């Protein structure tokens, strides 16, 4: 009942992903997202998550099938890392985005760290690989017609404001809060207040609205 709401899928079988995307759209999800960012060894065995960044043509094929399966107006998006293991070459993520965009994807949610597929746990993968926000700025410059949302290391409302206030040609179109909102959901109220000027309710008032 709380819109807009997105459904994230993981996989690499184009027919299964297309069917799942259609089911999601039929259930009323406003966006279907393909996970190309999870570094867990468990998901690598199932051939989805960050390891798919090494196969951009496969991702593009899956995205095309998903786009064809959902009604027009339901965006199919991708969440990804900026590199794999210790390869920090910009060309890798640039080529990945270019290949997937050519299949019809217009929105990329960029976790601005590499994914280290061997040797780091999922938790360590959210903390140890360095954040490189400049990579998103370069993607924005190279792909001005695409939408880029920045993810990774953003924990406060002020950081949201600061990222979005960067020069328009290189600033992210949006920011994504992940673990920060999971651990302290009040940061969402703070961010809405900081970005849109809405009143900032107390935690107690929010709980009061939830009682019914």
C-alpha cells in the first residue's frame, strides 16, 4: 500500500526473470530491479549478483526480456557495483553500463564500491572496498541521457543533501539509503525534511500514527 515500491530480482535465466518481472508488475510494483551488486558467495553459485557484471551481454539480454515482459511505464532498473575484485579501471563499469543501456535500461543504482568476490564477507564488502563517488560523476558525464542513483556509505540526511547539491552535470539524480535506514528508519524522516522541507515529526508522533 506504500507507493512507489520496487521489487528486486536476482538471477540470470532470462525466461525466469521475464516471468518474475511480469508477476511483479501484475502485483502492482512500480519498478522492477535486477541485482548485479550482491557479492555473497552463495549467490555467485546461483550466477546472480555482482558476478554478473563480468557478463554484460548476458545482463543486457535478461534486461531486454524483462522490459518486454512488463507494461510500458514500469521501469526495469539495475543495481550494480563499480568493479570486481581489485580491478579499479573505469572502463570496466563504463562498458557494463553502456552494454546494459543499449538493451533499454535507463536507470542505474550505483553502489560506489568494488565487489570482492573471494575473501570478503558481504558485510566486509560493504565496508572494506573504498568508496569512489567520482566514478558516478564520470558515468553521468559519459551517459547524460541516463539516470544514476548513488548508493554506499550514505548514513545521514546531510550527506544526502551534499551529494545532490554537487554540480548538476555530475551530481547523482538521487541517493539510496540501505543499511542506515534499516538500522535507524528515522533517518528517512530526517532526509525528507532536509530535502523537501516537510515537517519533521518526532519519533513518538510516528509511533502514534502507527498504533491503529
